[in-house]
């Protein structure tokens, strides 16, 4: 029966099934999507398949909500540890390293460096346009 439900989920429409000559044999009964009884049977299969998908979505949302409330769903972990972040901020405040240097030192990207500085509310020096004259 699960094959039937899975088949009714697919994107084939009833006209395509009829054109291909598809018939379903279940329990000794032959269901043809061209006749009224077969049409009703395939519609019922599609209805139950849609119901099954909706239940799955609801259960997934409920599970995510429970995990989030228990603190189990934390998302992606930061690239740098808290200690590394503090060291990066200290290096940036000293003015000895550029953003690109810090990214290379901490094996991250420039975006990671900017994100850490933003979290610590340190304004990163934007490259000035007056230096390019």
C-alpha cells in the first residue's frame, strides 16, 4: 500500500496515467484511472498522501519547537571560541593587523572577523577612499 501512496504523490496526472495505460491491481480488483471508480480510488490515494505529508510537517514543527524550548536546537556553532574572539578583538584594537591579516591568523574569512568585531561592538575601520588618490 505504501507504494500506492508514494505513487499518488508523484507529479503524474490522471490523464498521463490513462495515456500510458496504467492500471492498479489491489486485492484482486483492477482500478483504471479512466473509469469513475478508478478515478475515485486514485483521488482517495492522493488525498491520503497529502494528509500524510501535512501530518509530517506538523510533527516536524512540533519537534523543532520542543527541541528549541529545551535548548537542544542551538544552530551553527561559531567558527572561533570565546577565547579566540577576545584575542582577535585585542589584536584589532592594537592596530597592528589588518582585517585580512586577522582572517589569515585565525584561519577564517574576512566576514568572520567582521562578525566577531560586530558582536563585540567594535567598529571596523572601513577603507577610506581618500587614500586611493
